[in-house]
């Protein structure tokens, strides 16, 4: 390929024509007639009037060039005169919210529908002055008042309003009346409930044994919920410990209080203690506890140790105290029972086991047995008052 041809400079008349267009578009002055005698079109004159107000300076010459200020006639739509800036915005541009620029900036806007009142745009039925509710008017009646309005629905029956008002009146009257005082729950006697749980535990332990006894059965027998039982005792071991402390410990406390100030002889004191043992342990419900320990104490060493501390050790101390009293008073001469206090309670354990196994076959006369045992003890201790 050969060397490119140099660009031909624009004619002087064309350059002058372009300078005039730029100057007129920037200042807003009327455009002069060019050398050829052509005059700018009416659309070009209108654009020249609007350009200084709506377009930046950098785009005015370009728009003037496109709209025919150089002698070219450009098709333009009629412009509807308006007030203020942006009066000649086309309808399509106005609906999109954009300012008109470039070609077609002078299009005629379409007719805009009047704004719909705020009350009509609200959702839900509109309420009239008479209080009846009806649907909002349709779009035709909102834009064109001459369009027929949609018929209003029939009003509610009068009975519905009156019944609703009467119901509200009755509820207000009932709320105004003083309410009846509530019945207060009777206070719970915790001591009595604890005693009932212990009695139930004693019956269940004696019937099923400690290993097979269930706290559900204890609660059912006591007439309380299982959760209530746990408010008094943490577990089955605690229930057994409470049973020993509530049943056998008070007997030992009463026996300890009887010995120091007893006014009679050693024989009379032994008779009083044996009567207490027969009445409150052997012939009473407390006999189930020694029987339970004989049967299952070896399988529960913790319970056996607790029973020894609470019952056996305190009973042995009580027997030694009685023997020392008799020796001091000179009513007995042997200390064998002080060295072996288990001999004093041997017939009591025999009676407990016998009644548990053979009571239905051969009932045992407990009081006669204890009387014979007392005589043997006193004779062996060297008592002269028989």
C-alpha cells in the first residue's frame, strides 16, 4: 500500500459556520443566516432557547449540531408550552423519571391522570358518615367522576350490633361485680406427712425387703406423689435412716431418761425396761426394723453400720448403766451383764424372729418369756431380792 493521503482541511466557510453555531448555542442568542441564505428551523430555535438552562456547556454544541443549526432541517415534534424548567419533557421520559437529552427532547407529553385521593388508595372498606362499610370506589370512578360508582353492599342487620353491644355490656357488668373470695388451700402439716411416708416405708420394707422395695410403692402407699417423697428423703437409704431415727431412737431416749432418777430397786428397773421393750418394739410396728436388719443387714454394710451406731451401741450403753447402778446399790454382785450386754436383749431378738416366722403357727407369749428371762438374769447376777 502506498502512503496515506493527507487529510483535506475543512473549507473556511464550514469552519466559520461551526464557530457561529458554537457561539450561538453557548450564549443563547439568535442564530444568523449562513452564507448560502439558509435559515435555522423553528425546532432549532426552540432548542437554542432551552439549551442554556438544561444542558451542560460541553453538550450544547453537540445538541445544536444535531438539531440543525448548521442549515440541516431535523424532524421535531410540536412542543406543548409549560411553566418553568422541564416543561417540554416527553411522556415516556417523564414516566421513567429521567431528564430528556439529545434527540427527541421536545416531544409532547401525554395527558397525565389526576392523582387518586389518599382515602381511596387505603386498603379495606371505606366507612361512610352513616357508619355503613362498603368497598372503595374502582379506578374508573376515581379518575373519571362521571363513571358510575360500584353499588355499596347491604348494611349489617341491626340485631348483630345490638347483640354485640349487649354482650359487651354484660361482660363489663360481670367484671364490675366483686369476685368471690378464693378458697385457700389448707396448710400442709409436714410432720404428719413425714410420719405417713415413714409408716408406708416400714410396711413396704417389711413386705418386700429392703432390696426389692421401690420408692414408687412407698409413695403410693403413703398417698403422695413420688416427687413429694423426694422433698423429705433423698433416696432409699435416707428413708431407712429416717425410719430408724423416728421409730427406735425415741424409745432409747425415753429409756435413758428413766434410769438416772428411777426410785425403785434394780428388779423394778429391769421390769420397767422390759415392759418398754415389749410394748414399743416387740409387739409394735417397730419390730420390722430389727427383723429387716437380721434378714438383709449383711448385704447393706452401710445400713448395718448406721443401725449399730443408732440402736445397738446406745442399747448396750443403757444395759451397762443399769448393771453399774445395781452394783453401786449392792443389789447385785456380778458384772457379767456389763461385759456381755447382748445377753439382755437376746430374748427380744428371739421374739422378733419367732413372731415373724411362726406367729401364725405357734404364737409366742412375749411377756411371759421376758419375765422368765428377767428371773434368770437376776439370779445369775447374784440378786437376793427375787
